[in-house]
């Protein structure tokens, strides 16, 4: 019985509304119906599928509600999670949106795999990776993108 798909991940948000706005306004998620949990928050998704659940960081008795992060969890970075990745379409639209909003982002390209990526941080410092597969021609974005095929290779791990 293998795992077949990601259901959702939970963001313990430093600023709940700013975090919700980032996922909706920047990444294009929709606010979904959410059960009446005993703490405030949002379910966000795409195409009717929930992918992100979030709640506020500073609630009373957080260990009672948030089973994955202890009360002293870091709130300025992502802890042991490096990034969360999503499939996406229309990379040019995302680049224009990031620039319009004045956001920092990092584009990368795997020419051999025809994979183009953007990396952008949410308001909590969580790195979001957007993957665009089947990109045959990335000349529109290559000037600012890192080319994975030309990056130095890691030779050994200390």
C-alpha cells in the first residue's frame, strides 16, 4: 500500500492573513471550505483539491492543536523542511506577477529535463518551488535563471 499523492501540508503562520494572501494572490490558490476546527485558519487549494492548510502561530495551547511542531518551534524559517514544490503552468505569467509585486525569486532551468523552476518565499520564510515541465524553450527566462547543467558538482559530503 504505497503513498500515492500529497494531500496537504500545514503552515503554522506568523501572520495568518498575509500568508493566506500570498498563496491566493501570488500563487493562485483558492480559499476552500474548511471544517469548523477549534482554531482559526484556511484550507487553500487548486481545482477543488486542498493542498495547503494553515493556522496562526500564536494561539493558546498550540501543542493541543498543532501536532507536528513543538511550542518552541522556529518561526523565522522552515525548520527541517527545505521547501514545498508544486506543479504549475504559465511561467511567464508568474515572472510578471513576481516583478509586479516586487518579490524576490530565483529561476532555475534543467535543459536536459525540460524543467523550469521558480523559488519564492512565503511570508513565513517557507521556500515554495514551482515546477514547469515540458519547457522546450526558456530563452525568455534564461537571462535570469541558473542553469543546473552548468552548476559546480558536489564531489564529497563532509
